[in-house]
C-alpha cells in the first residue's frame, strides 16, 4: 500500500529508483572486494622470485596482475623477503634464496643484498665489526657501491666515528674502546708492510713504527711472535735474523727458529705454549741455620 502511494507521485518514483540504485551499488562494491581479495595470491610472488631469484617491483606487479605497489607490499608481508642495498633498494629476493657470506652479504648479477637490509645499516654493521676500521675505498670494494655519502651520514648521526690516519679518514666504531683497538690494528697493519724495508734501508727506524710493532708483538703468544719475526727476517735475507732481533727485542736464535719453521713449513697451530708453560723458575733454597748459630 505504501509503495503504491509513493509510485503515484513523481517524487516518490525518484526516491524508489535511488533506493534501489544505492542497494545495487553496495552489493557491487561488496562483490568487487571479495573478487579483489581472491585474485591476488602471495604464491604468485614466490613463483616468480624462485624462478628469477631477484625481481623488481614492475615484475612483481605483473606477476600479481595489479598496477598498485601497495598490493604487492601487502602480499610481500606474508613472505620472508629482502630488498637490495644496491640499486636504491629496487630489487627483491626471498630469504631462502640469499646465501650470505661471513660478512652477511650476498650478490646476484651485481645486485647486492645484506642481512642488515639497507646500505646505511650495512655500512654501519661492517664498520662496527671490523678489526681495523674502513677507508672509503676499502668499503667501496667490499660492497661494490659508493659508500662515501652513507658513511658521512652515519658520522653525522653519531652512529660511527672517523679518525685521520696518514691523511685519510678511517671510519671506526663509535665505542671508544673498540675504536682504539681498530686504530691500533690499522697502524700495525700499515706498519707491517714497512718493517723489513725500514730495517733494510736505514738503521734509524722511526720511533712510532718501532713502538707500534713492539706493542703489536706484545699481543701475540710466544710462537706467533717467533713466526712473525722469522717472516720479517726472510724478507731481509742474509743477516736478517740479527737485525730483526735487535729491532723487536728478541733473541736472534728465536728469530732464526721462526724463520726455519716457515722455510720447512713446520707450523702446527696446536703446538702453542700455553700461559704459564715453559721451564719453571728455580727457587733459591734458604740454608737452615743450626741451633747454635747466631741469627
């Protein structure tokens, strides 16, 4: 009865049409959402990533059949995946595909991936965990991308530090103790290349070089010191045993023994004298006094 009254007027007819149109539109939107949810599957991304190992966003969108980046990201969240630190993070791979090395890096077709994720986080981790810090060119060589700008950003954000070493910036740990260890290791590393040549060319060896080497040797055990001194003696040739012994403060026979071990390949890393080993010091026995002696 009420519908018949509404239809009798033009305004009532318009209202009826609009009501049916809205209900129809709502039904269409609900059906559309259901169809959209069912049409995109994360398995499609897994398939293309397993076949190609790496893929770009356009390739992933094509695999899903969508033009929207957000749809891809929503499906990627269902997977364990990585983005590249190189190529501005434009490549994707599965965790199961990446075979990371001891530095936490993996490369495929010159596309770099890292356990740390971004280039900034990767550079920070490498610097923090390095034994002797990194110069820019060294880190460039490790990551195969330019690292100067990321390193500067990390310094500005006080996430790493930098020190001047022979006119170049060495990027080090932000922790003072670790940084000092890295600086010492770097000086020793650089000085190792010049010890034999310095001893050979002149009797007047740089005091800083000598101090650094003596400090370095103090961190080694007995066998390591002997082998290192023997190695430097081999570089010098005839008379090297005595000259190296004088330089580092070891006995010439000790240097000669290390040299012979290297020449004969007689190096067993397990046979290293433990702390407290070796001949025990002779204790001086006190002579007991007789009852009638005077004290």
